[in-house]
C-alpha cells in the first residue's frame, strides 16, 4: 500500500478532488494501492464517468420503435428494415490530436471503429467533424496537416471508406482543435452483442495486440484543460496500427458468427480498467484478473501500467465455458494474441493479481455505476439583439460578396482534405464527398437479399450559433442534420452526438452545455430523431480560453431504394424552387462575419414545426421523382447554395430578383432555417403541391449556361466561382508538402 501522504499527493496529480479522494478512502476503508488509485482516477475522470454531464444528458429522448439499443453500450443500434440494423457512434479525440496530430487523429478513428464492430457490426463508413484554429496560428498548419493525414492513413489502411464530414475554422480553436470521429456499421438486427458480462466462472479473454506503456492516463489527460506545457503530454497519446485493426475486425466477426461470446468490450479510454469494470458492472458480476497472463510488448510492466495502458487494437471478451480453444484458433489464424486472463465471480468486486500479489480489491458499483455526479452551477448566456437587415449596409455588392464567401475558410472546397481519404474502398459508396448534402452508402447485405437499401449519413453543427444562443444552436445542429439527410430523399432515423465544451466548473460553460441539451432535446422530439449514442468532451480550454460550444451531431437515415437518392449537382433547363420562409436573417451569418466584419446578433431561430413540414414535403417530392437536385440552405444562405449546386453540376443559372421588402444582400445571404433549394422540371406543378401542403415555396430562377446571372444582369462565371472556391486550402497548406491531387 502507498503511504497516506503519498497517496493523497498522487490522487491530486491524477485529477481526484479532495472530496473524491475522501470518498475513495471511505469505500476501501484504507489507503489505496497505486493500482487502485489509478483505477479510481480514470473511472471517475470526466472522460469516463460523465460526472458533470450525466444529469443533463438524461433530458435527451432516446427511444423510438426503430431503436434497438440506445445510450449505455459501445454504440447505438437502429432497425433499418430487412432484418438489418445500423450501428453507429461519434467520439472525440481532441486533446490527443492537439498534442500529436497524426497519431491522435488516427487512434480516434481506430477507437470509434472498435466501438462499432464490438456490437457485431461490419463498419461500412467513417465520417468526421473537425474544428481548427486559424491557419496562421502557432502550430495550426501542422495540426491540420497531421489530423487529416492521420484520419486518412488509418481509415484508408483499414479498408473502411471515409465518406463525409465537416470542417470549421475559428480563432477559439487555436489552442484546442476538435477531432470528432464517427463510424457506421451494419449488423443483423437479431445478432447484436453487448458488454453485459454474465456467468460465474466464465473465462475473461484478452485478444488483439500486445499491451505497452503508451497512453497511460490518457483518460485523465482528456479530463483537464491544457496549459502552456501541452506538448509535454505526448507520452499519453497512443500509437495505432490499422493493419492490426483490420485483422481484429475479421477475427471478431468470425468468432461472432459462432455462439461462443457472452459479452465483448473494446479497450478504449482507460484500457483494461474500463473494459473489465464496465463488463462486470453491467452484468452485476465480479471479476478476477491475473495480469501475468496479459500479452505484453514491453518488459517489466507493473499492474498499474497494464491496467491503465491505452495501447490500441485490443478487446476483452467473456466466453462460454469450454469455448476457449475454438476462439484461440480463430485469433491465432489471424495472427493476433489470445490469452485467458481471469474469470467472472459472484463477489461484485474487481480483484487484480500480479506476480503472486493482490494489487487491487475494489467493489465494482462505485466504479461502474456510482461515480460522482455533479449538478454544477449554471449561468445563462445573455441573449443578443435581433439585427434589422435594413440597418446593415452592403459594402461590396452581391458578386464580390459571393466570391469572398465561397473562398472563405468555412465555405471553400474541402477537396484538399477529402482527396486524402479513400471514399470508395469497398465499392458501396453511392455519393462521394461533395456530391450531396449527406453521404450515401449502399447496404451490401440488402443487395445480397435482392433489395436496394442505402444509408444516408452526415455530421453537423454551427458553433457560432451555439456561442450566441446555446439552446437555439443545439436545436439548429439537430435540425440541420435532419435537413441534410432529408435533402437526399432519405428518412432520418437517429443521431449520435459529440458534446465539445470548455471547463464545466465555470458556470457560463455549464450553462452553455445545459442550454444546448435543451435545444437538442426539443429538436429530437419534434423531428422523431432520437439520440442513440454519444460522447462528451469537456475541459476543451487552453490557458483559460475555451473553444466555441460545439455539440456536433452525427445523423443516420435510410433510403429504401438508393436509386431515389438525390444529389446537389444542378442539371440544365430546370426551374429553381426555394422552399421555406425567408426573412433575410443576418445575425451570426457568415456574410456578416466575412463581409461586414461583425460577429454579433441573435442566430436564426429554428421553427421545428416548419422544419418538419417543409422537410417531409421535400422528401415526398424526391421519392415521387419530382426533384432532380436538392440542397439545404445553411451557411451563406441562398446565393451560396445556388453557387454550390452550379459548381457541382457544371451548370449555371439565371436568378430572379428577391422581394422588394428585403435588402438584396439579406435575401441572398441571410441564413433563415428550414429551407431547401430544388431543381425541378415542372416548377408550376411543384408550387401547386407546396401550396396545397401549406409549404412556403417560390420560383427563383432557371438553370442553364456557364454562369450565375444575378438580378440586373451581373454574371459570375463558373470558372470564377471554381477558382475562388477551390484554391483556398491548397494555397494555405502548400508549405506543408500536402497538395491537392
């Protein structure tokens, strides 16, 4: 055992507050050993226990008839028909990616892949949501370059396509970028695996790669804000091996095809500690581990090091008795380690033995389900005034504003990024990045059954809205994910979330979190879009400066027939129809920031009833074959959406004047919500259908030619648009050695 003074000192270093350490002493009735102290510190870390967020997350709707598994397991599961299920989750690797960008991002991809195939699903798609600081900030180009290469390097090698995502840039991410990774997989709906361990005496089996000293206290590091010494934390970042992950996927799925597995859990944050504690705890069991049998790649490892290591590509399983030889044969075939390292007990405790010594003996309930829970003080974000567009002059004109916006960091082409990702591996990607508002991937298992089913998936959030009004911003993030899926013709089914915020011990930050959850809950309820999985990443601050509040949303929907999927490429000779009401909302818009040089005003409100009505109508028209192209309106408003459709299709358009009551820049660049731009052959017929359904709709032009022709005859050629749109990121990143292909 540790000396009492030394134990108290280490507890503070490991992130335990004095009252939390007092609780450890009360639970054990003695001073903890080093291994026990390490276990408590990681399991009670913010990263593992959600001690500041659990109280608020309970407000989110998580149930629906199509939800098979909601929050609480490795990933969420929804029924997509034909006896199949979609399994998905989003997770952060923010702190590691700032310290060591390539490996931090790469292991983020590896970790989220394991969360999905742990449930019995074959991963079919990766997505990401990235937030970077300004490229001229210290180290930021290195971070951008490393993160993008890390995502591509791991996903490409493991053979899962990276099909979608989003990127924002803002000075508030200069010291703390965000790297959120999402994976979607397919499983049989009646063959979902969980982490609930059962069966006294059942063997505990370790499989995958060997354990090393990398990543020790990674979960603790992710539960504190950064200071100026962030680079010194590099040893807490894990090193991944995508080729080992590919073998692990195949071995696990092969064993899952038998009936040998009782429970399974990946070794993610907190490694062997979290996997063993969570499996036994969920099943109401005890667990006895003998660490001498753990496969180790470094000599002389201690029990403390093995329990807290976050070495990658490892899994923990509970097998049925007598099935060890069958399982070992499979993992040996795939050249992976296999070891029986313990068994389940009826004690309700975790006991850890190493070299003949009892290193830990802890009751599981306080670790797994009774971690500290805080209702921290909150402070509401002050409301900003609604801006009157008539009082905001246009300093440059529509043409110059459009070229500036499509070349701005938040709207420029992401080709430099996605060209480093293999989006087609596997051969089932139906819409590549940039081709539609959501990525679309065919479901191979549906094709095998004679169906033509596909999934639509997206990641969305507008952090500047969340800063100005966290509740409205949380609502908008969910609504935009729903809208992007709807714009392809798919039915949105469920979301995963990644809640990225600053220090929860500050009332204004906790107030942001609570308000964002309220907004998300309202949108999920109104849109029948429940939350089935997620992740919370707090303490995203560097030297006391927080990131923008960023509740990233990953949405998944289903297309019963992939042939009905609609993209955003504009064909010639069609009417352009604007769906949804436009008031010219400029508060927090990109036009206001990039053109007027202001970041103020209330963000656009989200009318959830209008979102539902407009979106359901658009989806119905797409499925009826009435829509040739569709794009939701978001950042940059109507004129940016028209330009993006024109560039995607290589086809221009002539646009009609907006209403006289609105200033032209407010009409064309306002960011009112709940809107879509459609290209249709029969505009008059669609307008009649919209009127019959009470859906606001207006013809705004017609496609054709090689330029966007604005009201008054001002024309912007597609070549000008592409030059402004495509050149930004390659020019900024040229000195990193990474060029667009």
